[in-house]
């Protein structure tokens, strides 16, 4: 095939098909709309404990950062978390107090993480984690020990219809 026939051929350019996004396959660069605010997905952490995995997405809008957690247990579970200042040391206690609310340890363990985007610096680390639930079961504390640093986040459940995901690329 000559140059002219390649230039003027009837073949359409192949446009890569964008995979439909769900809370379990969000990618860095996507946009997540939550409470009428568009957040850019700037980081993604995949947590793996044995054969089980769950995801944390770092969402950024201006200077505001929130985390979207997503996991498929018996059903899709979604939560929005914000980092808080609460000193917690290991071993993680069975009960925590925050702003007058008591939180009881619900689960915990170790997970290996895969980080992408702004979270790529944690790639391959093994973390200790614990999840706590408030007495009214409306709020959660997520505690993660990253080496000598411990991060605590306060969160609550959301429904899949509370977010809209816009694919940023393929």
C-alpha cells in the first residue's frame, strides 16, 4: 500500500474503548463526583489480605482531600473518610474515643498494599490495620500503621448512587 492510499484510505482510526467505571475499578486520573463536588482521583491503594482485596482512592478537590473506600464483601460497601488527628499506638486497643464518641474494634489484621499515583510510594509495604465502629453504627474509624507512622481516618457509609464516576482515560 502506497503513501497516498494510506492517507486516503477509508479505514477509520481506532479509538481505544474506555472501560466503564465502577467503584471497584476506578483509575488514577478519573473524576468522582460526590455531594456535587468533582474530585480528581490522584492516588489508589489496593489492599490485599490473603485472597481478599479492597480499595482506597485518594480524591482531591483544591486543597480538600477525602478517601473513598470500596470493597465487595457480601455486597458492595462504600465509605467516605477524612484523616483526623487521633494518637493511636500498637497494639491497637479494643476501644477508641473521638469527640465524645466511643468506637469499638470491629476487625483488624495485616495487608500488603499496591499504590498508584500519589500513593505509589507505599507500593509493596505490609501494613497493620484496624477498623472501629461507633456505638450507633453510623461512623467508623480506620487505623493504619505505616511503619512508624499511624494514620487515623473518620468515615461513614455511602450508597453507590451517592457518587458518579467519570473515566479520565482508558
